[in-house]
C-alpha cells in the first residue's frame, strides 16, 4: 500500500514546541557557542527537527492509524532526538580535535628531541611513521596546531627555483625552542 503525503504541517501545539525549541537553539545554544564547527552543525538542526517530527508522525500514522497534522508528541520526540544527536556531534568533533592535539603533542616531542631539523616537510614526518602521525590528515593537523602555537612556521619558497607543480612546503623550527642537548 502506498501512502501519498500531500501536505505536512504541524498542529498548533507542535508548532509551539518547534518555535520554543528553535528560539532556544538560536538565542541560547548557537549564540553562546564558541566553536565555529558546532555552530555550523547546530544551524542545520531546524531542518533536522522538522524531518524527525515528520518521521515520528508517519510512524504513528502507520502504527496507530492516525491522520492529520504532525502532533505535539512527535515534535517533543524530535526535540529530544535533536538534543541526543547534539551530544553525539559534540563528542565526534571533540575526538577530531583531540586527535589533532595528540598528533601535535607527538610532533612537538619529536621537535624537542631534535628528530627533525629546520627545513623539514610533511613528507619527512610521514616517512618516519611515528605514532599519531601516520596519515596526511594527522600530519597536517599537527603542523597546523604547532604553527598556530608558534613552534614552527612555513618557510618562503626559494626564489627562482620553479620546476613546475606546487612548491614543497618546508617548515622552520622556532629558534628559541628548547632542544635536547647533543641533538
């Protein structure tokens, strides 16, 4: 049996739940969020809320023979699921940040030990296959962290040496970085 959904709308009660939830989302959560990635993620939740509410409503229609606009109960379930999915998104984005920080800490230890010299490249790091620094993304993340922290900086490409293609990016180690003796 095919169900044709001609028009989906919220009941007045469901609309109030959505407006209250959306107001809190924009005035409280997004407005007070420091992390740009989380802000961008949360900005998509209006659509998520509506999609979830409709799915829950259609399940109720199929299971209980209901008809009519999206119910308040479906809207409340959608709000609860959005909160649940927000917590998971924060954990996932946190893992990405933590992975970058772990990679940066590993690279910082290698720099302190003198395992790399000024003029090193991302390829030099990957070649060693050090823990937390094995993929191009890990290495780029570590380089970005350490560059932002002032440990390293990109060296300008040498003048007049163009062989075509993209020039190799080399990094300079901050001269005041305390390196282990004898390295």
